C-alpha cells in the first residue's frame, strides 16, 4: 500500500489504529466462508480502525478523492465473502464503535454504535429486567452494523422476523463522506422514500452504518425445547405446516438430517438422545407464562404425534436446552472443511417437501449426498456439495446450476439470509431480470458514483 495513503489515514485515526503488512493469515482478510470457496484477499490492503462517525466521514472523503476501494469489516462472521478485500483496499474495521448509547425502555429501543456485537447487546440487556432482543444469527460475534448490512435472520425468524423488522433508525456515512440520519425512535414514519430499508441488506455497498436504533422487546420468561424424531422427512414437514396453521408460533423450528445431529454431538463429546428415525425437528417454544408454555408444548406435541413422530423428547431446564441448541448451531463446524458450495436457498414453506426430495435426488444423480439443515418454518434450507478427496468435484458447477434451477421452479431464491457477497454475483443473474439488475446498478451509481464502497460485492459494476 502506498505510503501516502498510510500517512493520510494515520493523520485521521492515529498511528496505533492503522495496520499495514497484513498477510493472508491476518484475520482481517477473511470471513467464515468455506475455505475452498474463499475469494483471494489482496494483501496490499490496509486496515484502519476509526473511533467514531467523524473519523469514518474523513476516511471516506479521502478515499473518494483518491478513488480507493473501502471494504467495511464488522465481526467477520459473514458466509459469502462480503468483507473480503479482493482489490487493494482500505479495510475499515468498526471494532472501536462500541458505545451502547442508550437503552430507552420507555420507547423500547436501544441506540447502539455499529461495532457493538450481538453478545455485548445481549449482555447489556440482561442488566435490564425483562427486556430482550430476539434476532440471533448463530454467531454472537456479529456486529450490529454487519447484522444490519446483511439483514441477518437466523432460527428465531419464524416468530420474530429478520433484522429489517427491528431497525427503526440509522446513522450512516455515504461514500462521499457525508453523514445522514435515517428514521428515528418513531413507530410510524412515511416521509419520502425509505432509504434506510434500502441500505439494510445492501452488504456494505451503499453506505457505512455507524449507529442503529433497534427495537427491544419484553422477554418471554419461560421456554422449552422439543425434539421430534420422524421416520420420513415428509411427515416432519407436514407437522411443521400444521403447527404454523394451528395458531401457535414457536420461537424456532429447525430441521437437520439425523447424521448431522449425531456427528456434531459426538464432536462436542456428547450424545444425541433421539435414537429413532431419520428426520429430526428441534422446536423451541417461548411464552410469557408457565401455563401458556405447557399448553403450547402439548399442542405441538399432539401435532407431531398425529404426523407419525416417534416419542418426542422434552427439555425444560436451561442447561439441557442450551446443550441441544449448541449441537444444532455447531453443525457448521462439523461440515465446514468437508464441503465446497454451501447453499442458503429458500422456497415457499409448502414447497419444502418436494424441493428437499429433489435436492436429495440430484445429489444421488452424481453419486454423492448433501447435508441438509434448515430453518424449516421459514422455508430456508442449507444444503451443500460435498468435497471429494478434499477437492471440489468436477460436476460441482453443473450440480449447482441444477440446484438453483430446481429452487426457481418452486419460486425460490438463491439466498434466504447469507446474502450475495462476492460469492453469488453470477448466480444472482440467474434469478433477477435484467430490468431489476439494471435498476440496482443505477441505485449503486447514485450512492457511490466512483464505485469505491465494497466493489465486486452483490453486483459486478
Ligand atoms: C456459525 C454461523 C452461523 C450463522 N448463522 C446465520 C443465520 O442463521 N442467519 C443469518 O442471517 N446469518 C448467519 N450467519 C452469518 C453472519 O453471522 C451474518 O451474516 C452477520 O449478520 C454478519 O455480521 P458481521 O458483523 O460479522 O459482518 P461481516 O461478516 O464483517 O460483514 C458482512 C457484510 O456486511 C458489511 N458490513 C459489515 N459492517 C458494516 C457496517 N457497519 N456498515 C456497512 N456494511 C457493513 C461487510 O462489508 C460485508 O459485506 C452465521 C455465521 C456463522 C459463522
């Protein structure tokens, strides 16, 4: 990296907060994408760690003047290479934007700087009796800015929806360096186009999120987890649809192939207790009172039994529930190094059984198998292409195309929650019309005429 750039950045944030000579091993270069799918980062990039919005604004004014790419890095927990600097870039890390500005219990909002992690938010809310925040995308190292930029979802979306539902206001810095306030503590706000919703989910390509106003909620006091094992996936899926129609809304309904539960439990030094069947549902229920919890559990249990589940397992103690959830959330660690493509497709809920059966048949066509794990009540399915001898198999691209075509047949999407990042730019073209893609490109040009903010992400410009 040019030493003039370094000197200018040092003049804005100070010597201690600029890092040069970063190698491929530096954690600032990669995110949690599968190793084999990683786009190569440019080691000539430079890391800068501003302390506040003003410094970010100065960095952007400078970068825009010299037309230098800027890649914003939050917690680096993304799964599609969004924060990987594939061109020589300024890596702008938000790790020092840590202020929990306010927990406003009257308006039920939290005002947070972008670098506050999900873990830190939950820890802070624990100090406020009965208040919580529901969105939980698997990794608590994710930052508020990153969760907003990726419109994070996760297991609890079935009850609480995804990130964009919970953001009421934002402060952002534009590629020009201008600072903009959007939304606020308002519940209703119809003044003009909703630029805030456009920026949510834009994966750091339109603006840098520096602060968010986030809705917080009264916390459910009582929770339980049910494991319902089924012989056939179709029965499990029918049970899910019946639960959704019944009027009860679980906190999460997760599906995972049996072998993933069994092997992940083994990896964690424990045992998966549901021995029967091939298809297990993990249903988490949370309610305000014990009576309600009991009634909901009973209703869900009855529906599972009616749909041919084996005997269900019930966990009421927090420690037992935590252990089950850990097994569910650590499956990625178990498969991460043995898979190539990891898919995050989503289809309408009613199409899940047919779609999933076709995914399994497609894998068989190539004498392979796929690991399925799903936020099933949202129609969001994670499947993969398994490596052969540690390498991407020769049929991978062909199989990938078939998987996406099958997904489109059911009116699905290539990504339900992980985003496009640097990984799925070409795949997005399979899903979107030219009219829509051109409109997105025009929007990008209005926000970022010099294409400096996270170039090569979402769209190729
Ligand atoms: C084990 C595991 C499980 C996961 N499960 C889920 C899941 O169930 N659901 C789900 O939705 N996600 C899941 N994820 C993905 C991940 O946690 C989310 O994408 C997360 O929201 C990204 O936040 P981050 O701070 O780590 O962002 P990063 O990874 O640092 O960045 C992600 C993108 O956001 C941009 N960005 C980051 N901060 C800002 C900012 N302040 N302003 C503008 N742009 C910014 C980056 O440039 C990049 O394009 C999982 C990840 C892991 C590792």
